[in-house]
């Protein structure tokens, strides 16, 4: 990569540059530099919007090890057989070719907030004027007794999209009629509040469609209530009668342990032996790079200024997406994309003096329950009382017509195409 | 000629009839004369482009909103804002928009060229 120096932070004496500076805005003065860590819906949106809207006035580097991004959103539709893996995989090529984003295919290893620079695992140094930290989540591998990273091939989580998603589908396809599937649902806060329950719906759809209606899916949930609960329970009763059982903490009396070797799940209420599949979705926290940089609080996630998406701990830094504490917004791709646009506007203003406008935040999360039967939950949000607060919310209702549910699914399909074009197109 | 997305919307909810009788229509017609702030519209448009594609490509149940006549754009958003048309996502977003902002969005999207194809 031309113009990029590779040296360790310790040995850095000479000048370091973020990336190729090809067209300084002012002769003798380099363009301001924005470094974005993480190329998910949060980071990739900021990178695209800053690069596109500054029309070359700002140098944007996107640090992301992968060449392609597999979306968690609609990975449940892949599991349900409605989408191919290719349809949920997106390249960063448009970002680099159309908008001049410099894709640094590395993992950020260290953020030096005093010196305003980032070191990657191959010791590339990237200096920044503004840094965006958008690493998404890390899984708490020690939050489920008996389960750890070494067991994710046996009891997959599929809560980060990629090979895990493919593994879960493969394992689901192998379940024999009559088999028991256990999902260990995560505690709050976690990415995609309705995600586990949409996943259960898609599992039930696949089992039913292949005649495996004697299978049972048991959800062991640490939460008393969950997103779109009435809608999912109504949907399971209507479409998958007798196949899905949700157990809250009062009933199961706590998850005691899992044993990946024997496929056993032990709760205070019952022991499930020889499970055909156990999907463990553990507790979550902000990605390591954000925690290591001291940006997280005791919750494991990163507090932000709700008007700007700046880190509450460092005004040169922005945190968007699942890694931040988004107040009343859920952790979703829609939210991450919405937060990213506010951050991009503020960054451009601070670096090039472009106009600012009041921040706007929105979210809608669609969930597919059965073919042509989708529901949604959403709202609009504004900075208030020191957080991003809900100004107006909505949720689908039970008893909606089949036609409305079908329209909602068509909207879901349109949204996916829209948001992935907005992020990667 | 109506843009493709507008035609879809008009079909879906017999929009013309709704608008003629709706209290918002008179207001919308007036606000069409407000000259939209395109730059504000461009900023606000980022809320729309999470679903509606800037190329005007329409996929699934999300119509194109590109290259509509400005007064029609204003009338449609106003019809969501005032409850003649109901879609929770659109209703919620329209509630956050002032008439000036709706005009700004109309000016921005109205100025874009339709380059994408409609797809089901
Ligand atoms: C099953 C499931 C279904 C979902 N369905 C929906 C849905 O229908 N709608 C919706 O809106 N949301 C949905 N979500 C949630 C959505 O996927 C996330 O909220 C969203 O991906 C968050 O975006 P992000 O950019 O914050 O993080 P991520 O998408 O996790 O992206 C973070 C990126 O940062 C990179 N990264 C991490 N650390 C580093 C580092 N040190 N250096 C460089 N790069 C790094 C990672 O490689 C990754 O590419 C779903 C999630 C799941 C699990």
C-alpha cells in the first residue's frame, strides 16, 4: 500500500501517515484523516458517507480484516432456506472504487488515544484526526457454564455471521425427526433483540417443511420477557403447534450447565439429554478493541454523547453500532446505519466545516415467522435526558390480516436490499 | 408521468381520492410553493435511503421515491403524517418531519435521476 509506513508504535520516531495522500485539499497540507475500525453496518456506513459527501476532501481508511462482509441480518432467512449464503455476502469493492475509501485489510490491535493513531496486527500505523470505533460485539465465552470458544463447533452460536451461520444450517439439516433442539437465549443487552426468536421460527419452518414435525425446540431464556413476545408466541401456536416451547427463568430455574460432549443441557427444572442440536447464544459485550482502549463502562459497552455519537470518554472518537450504548435504540443493523449517518455529519463538519443538522435516529426490525408472514417493531429516537430516547415506537399486532403480514415481509426484502446498497453499494 | 414508485403507492391506497378529501392536502399544496432547502433534504434523505434506494431501484415492498414531482412527494408524506395512509415505519418518520423538511426532501429526491430498475 503506497504511502503507508509500517513500524511499531514503540519505534515510531519519524512521521507517520494514515494512507496514500494523493490530492491534498491545500498545497502543503495533507487532507484530514478519518480512520474507521470495523466494516459492519456501523463502520462501513460512516466510511462511505464521509468519503462520498466530502468528495475527496477527507482521507478515509477502513480497517477491516475481511474482504467481504456476511450480514447477520437475514442470516435467519438463510437458515430458513429463503436466501442463499451469497445473497447475504457483500464486498467492499464499491467503497474503495466509487468513493475512494482505503480498505486496510488488517485487524486494529491498539488505539493510542494520546498520539491519535491506530496500530494494526501487522504493525501498520494509521494516524487520525477523527477515529470511528465500530467493532460490533464480542461473545462472553465464559457466560454459559460448560461451554466455551472451544465448543462452538459442537454447539454453535451463529451470532457472528460466516462459517458459524453455515454450520448451524448444516446441523439443523441433520436433525432427525423427533430430535430435541435447545436454544440458550442471551441476557440483555445483546444484538438484535428479536433475533433468537426469529431464528427459532426459521428452525421450525425448516423442520415442518421437511416433515420433521415431531421435533421440539426448547428455548431456555434468562429473560422474563422478550421482543415481540406475543407475536412470536401467537405465530408458533398458529404455524408450529407443539413444536416450540419457551421457558422463562421462573420455570426453568436457571441454566446450570451444558455438556458439549454428550449434548446435554441441565436446568433447575429439567435435564435435556442427547440433544440433536444446541444453539448457545451467550452474553455479549463491545468488541475487544473498544474495551482495550478504555471506551467501555462496567456494562461492557461504550457510552456515547447522544447528540453526536462521540465517545463519552474521548471527543476525538466516535462509537457507532453494537459496541455503543444506544439508549432506547436496539442493537441492530438499522440502528448502526442510522447512528453512522449522524457521526458522519459531525465528522465532516469538524474537519471541513460542512453544515450540521439536528441528529435523527430511526429503527425498524422485521422478523419472519413463516413464509409470507412477517412482523415488525420500530421507532424514532432523539437525544434527550443524556441518552438516545424513544420519541415514538410501534409494533405489529396479533390478528393482522395475511395480506398485511405478506406486505410486511415484502417490505423486509426491500429494506435488506436498500440498507445493503446504502452501506456497501 | 408519475414515477414508478408513486404509481405503486397510488394504486395501493387509492391515494388520489384520499388526498383530495384529506385536510392535509390543502396544506400540502401550499407547502409545494415553499422552496425546499436541497442541502437539508440531502441530509434528511439519509433516513430514507436505509430502505429506499437512491438509484430509484425498487425491490420487494419498498417503492422508488426518486424523481417524483415535488408536490406529489409532499402530498404523499403529508398523508402519512396526518394518518390518511398507514404504514408504521412511514408514519413514525413522517411525524418527525416539519413541512419545511418535507419540502426539502421533495426538492432533493425530485432532483435525482431515476437510474435503477424496478425488481420484484
Ligand atoms: C441472527 C441475527 C439476526 C439479525 N437480524 C437483524 C435484522 O433483521 N435487522 C437488523 O437491523 N439487525 C439485525 N441483526 C443485528 C445486526 O447484525 C447488528 O446489529 C449489526 O451487524 C451491527 O453492526 P456493527 O457495525 O455495529 O457491528 P458488526 O456487524 O459486528 O461489524 C463489526 C465489524 O468490525 C470488525 N472488527 C471487529 N474488531 C475489529 C478490529 N479490532 N479491527 C478491525 N476490524 C474489526 C469485524 O470483523 C466486523 O466486520 C441481527 C443479528 C443476528 C445475530
